C-alpha cells in the first residue's frame, strides 16, 4: 500500500508540538478523474473511497480518521473554533478553523484555491483556512489570525504556510476580476500581469503571502507549485474545466497539535 504523499513547509516543520502536511493526489484508493488521494466528499467519487483516503491522511499525521474535521467551504470569511470533531455531513459553513485542542486535525480542501496552515506553537494554537480569490480579498486570512489571537496566539509568533495553488501563469482572469481588487485597494494592481486583450494573470499565492505579511505574522512560506500545471501530483478545478472533464478531486492540507512541545 502506497502511503499518502505530503509536502511539509519549512515555516512549520521546525515548530514543536505539531504535525502538518499538504497532501498531494498520490497514495489513495480512488480511481478515474479523482485518482488517487481524493479527500473531498463533494466530488462524484465513491464515498467509501474518500473516507479511506481521509483515514490514510489522518493516520499519516498520527491521528484517527474521526479526529479529522473539514468545513463546508463557501468562499467566505467565517471562522469556527473547533473543540470537538463532527461528522462530514454536519460540517459548518465556513472557510477557516482554529483550535487549541491537541489531537484534532484541521483540514482544508482545495483544487486551485490556496490552503493556508498556521501555528503559534508557544500558545498551543493552530489554524487553517481556504483562501480562494474572493475569500482572500474579503479577509479570510485576517479573520483566521484574529480567531487564533482570541485563543491566546500572538501574530508575531505565528508561522504560516501556503500550500500548492494555481499559479499566476495559469490564472487568466477578466477585467471585472481585476477591477474588484483595485476597487478595494489600488495597490492590489501589482498582483496582476497583463495578458492578451483585456485579460490579466492573477498571482493568488503572492496576494495571500502579502495578506499574511500585512497581518504581522512572524514567518511564512509558500511552495510555488502550480496545481493547474502539475497534473501528476495535484488536482485542479481549472485544468479539469479546460479539459471538459465532469469531475475533479480535492487536495487535503491539514494541521494538528500533538500536545508534546
């Protein structure tokens, strides 16, 4: 049995008392368009295969499957504080989670959007959020950090990592998209590169990195990997759409406190 493949971020791997992983699509049991480590029940994949994939990912982080929690992501800015796990069918509608409970695994599902994992190891607080363009613009990163602070974290101690997401080269957008960002702040225009006609290319990873820096966190890192271009390792909604495929898998990014600093 192939173990799930997970990337570890330099900003987090040295922090004591926690484990994390940005899982790729490798090491699961799903087939077809969702092969193989698809962790999203929102796909058309067999529920039993998704459950097994999630079990494997949780085990890779030293936890049981029922300790892994994911939210019903809606591209908003709501953040939930997690004290006890819930069943997947009872997931709250939110795009961020925070906890100070050891053993709970906070999981974010993505297929081009940016997953962000955060930790203040000294305070024993971790967070995770789903930053698509809308959530990133509206403040999901800031809301997640604020929820961590409410549990005792300090921004200057927080380390964060942005997982694989769609890269600027693959992220062509229209003028109305760019206008939404520049209306919020003219400086946001720096995250766009001109493309053919009235099209632009948006730097999602760079924008999320800037939001983390503006929030005053201590350290952050990003992988610079393009979900849309790396079909062998990563799922991508945009790639599937461009190819006319009816379904796509979801990548899992997860973080947990071990309770052993």
